[in-house]
């Protein structure tokens, strides 16, 4: 993606993805990168980590449309990463999750159109596919809003797309830091020995989002081809000497993750390294999916039917990298 001279904004920019995104983008000749988030302490810590004059820090909440209007002035590209994503917290505070994840998404859409932003990518999650919990339901609604937004931009040039992927290695709330912490106590808790998950690194997630900016026409849901893991294999790779305690699947949790359903497969094109779920727009052209091939009837992309699995050696390497990062107390 050609970023030279561009002004880029990321909502939820002090999160795990946001910090890696900023670190990556600052390596290019951009005009500026705006970090939009609610947490002043994290913004301060991030300003110490990245003392670059091209960074702007905007305190604000995606629930506040007026603040978004101010922040989006002169912005060319937006990554929408802000969300309430802790499943138990969303279940206990459902209206708060809706205000941020749904109404906040609509605020971002309207402010981006009115401010003339060229391209917007919203980050999604596997939990938005056939959602089992409120967090997933709000993200599904958000995805639908961003896809549909392309139909009412009028003569404006703003385009919206969605990037969906699974668990991010080492992000806040990830199972990997939890296992590393439990390792010291000699016992690791696993919900179910059958459980599988998709796995992607922060670096891969950032690079995929940047690639999608260059690929998007507007309305696509981009899904990268990424490996799967068995949670039990991860636990054994991290601490083979530890006792494993099975605690049962938690409320709102799935045994396997799903990123493309059989119904979505009818509109899904496969490329070498990713899939595109095409929008059902009258103006959508078949040529927009040039280079892709229609997936077979009955296809679904699930963490348990994936052809790509990480080996124990690869899992151990990831764990070692994450353990070193935690020891250095990096800001995340």
C-alpha cells in the first residue's frame, strides 16, 4: 500500500494492534498518523515509546460523533480498531457494548463520509460469524454497517471494507500470556482438549490490513489464510512438565472458530493467501474479484477443518518470543 504523504487515523490506537500498526506505518514516508483512543495514560506511554513528530494523539470516544468529526479532518485513511471485546464484560454490560461496537461504528461511518475520508477498514473477528455471545453479535452488526455504508455514500469517494481474522498472538486477553503466567505455578487450565483456534501474529495482521487498503473496492470482507492450533498442543508446547486441568467450555465460547460459513461461501472468492466475501450490491462488478476463484459448494473456513496447522516447534518458538516480550514489559 502506497502511504507516502498520507494522513492515517486509527481508532483504538493504543491497543495491541494499534501499537504495532503505528510502529509499522512510521517506517514509511507518511504525513501523519493520528492515534484516537480514550486512555490518556496509554497515550502518554505510547508517546514515550514513539517520540515521532508525525504522531498526533486524540483523546476521544467513538461514541462521541462530534469528536470524530474533529479528528477526521484532513484524514485520508482510517483503521477502525476500537471496540469493547472482553466477552464476559460485554455479557454483563450489554448496552455499553452496543454503544461502542454498534453505535460507535455508525458514528465512524457517518463522520468518515462527511469528512471525505477516502478509505476505511474496520477490524472484525471470527466471533462475528454465527455469533454465540453478545460481543460477536455486536461485531456482526458492525460488519454489516460497514459493508452497507458503501451503498449510501452518494457521490462521495469514501469506501468501506472489513478485515476479519482470529486470535492474535500475545494480544491483551490472548491465551498465550495466560499460559505463560500459569506455567510458573505448575498447572495450566485448558477448557476442552478438542478446542481449536485460528492463530495470527500482530505483524501479519498489520501487513494484511495494509495490503487490503490497496486491494479494496468497497464492501468486501477480507479473510486471511492463517494456521490453526489445538489449544492442548499450545499448552504442552509451552509447559510440557506442567499438569493440565480441564475446566470446561466457558459461557459464550465455541469449541472451534468459524470465519466463513457455508452460506457466505456462495459469495466467496479464494486467492493465494486470503479469501474475499463479496458484497451483494447491484453495482458490484465481477471484475473486482479478478484473480480469485469461486470456492466449492459447501465450503466453510473453520479452525478445525483447516489444512494449515502449526507444529509443536512453531508453537514453542512463538511462546519463547512472547515470553521475552513480557519480560521486557513492552507497552501493549
